[in-house]
């Protein structure tokens, strides 16, 4: 019976050690009086390389006098803490304006997001039109080869949206030109 009790106590001591040792290692900084503050970092960014001091003789590039003068200190490692808090991001670029320059007469049918007509007319050569995102949803251009469409200053190639010199495209909510979906 005594051997049985000793066996149980040994089992309890073993289980306690398995549970207590990892907890002790995780919190020993608190017991030593050193409470490192955790760092947070975005997982989208690769941290800069940590400088490593050479450990062996012959691998040091510095003079022996400099090595002897500098005390060797162990860098303190601070843990990274995972967080669900949002990481500050760069502000999104300003919404893209849609500009149209007419080098020849062209008819247009421009519809807004609500389906209503924004402009439906024959526009003469030399005229321009400018729209902000959210103002235009669908565009149909007759004589499309005489119209230069620019999105935030960049010329939009109308070829993918053009058939028989009529271009049809949609403008997304952020202002980019996309094909018409039926």
C-alpha cells in the first residue's frame, strides 16, 4: 500500500511539473522584476534584419582592443503579441475623375447609378465633360474613336469596350472603367 501511495505522488509531481514548468518559463520575467513590454507589428511587413555580433575568434572584423573595451551584453528580447486591432493603413487614393475630350462630334448616353439619364446628347468637337465617381454608372459613346476618355489623368483604352465605333462601359463606384455586365 505504501508503494501504491508513492506511485500516485510521483504521478502527481510529474503532472504538476508538466503544467508548472511552461508557466514558469512564460512568466519568469515577472518573477525577476523585469516586465518587458510587448511589441506589436503588422504581419504584412517583414521586420528589418537584426544585427548579429560575431561570436568566434577570427570572425570579428574589429580590432582586439575595441572588442575588449566593449562589454558583451545580451540583447533583451521582447515578444510580439498578436492582436485583432486594425493596423493603420495608408489613406486610399483620391477617387478617380472620369474626363472625356471630344475631337469630333459624338453622341453620348450617360446613366447614373439610379438608372436615370445624366446626359443624352450630341456633343460637338472640342467640348469636354468631367464626372466624379458615383455620378456615372453606364456610358455609351457613339463615334468612340473621336472621344478620349481619361481616368484620373490616365488615358483609358476603349478598344475592349468598342464594337462598330460604339463604346459601352460601366464606371465602378470608385471610378474605374469596367466592361458592361448584362
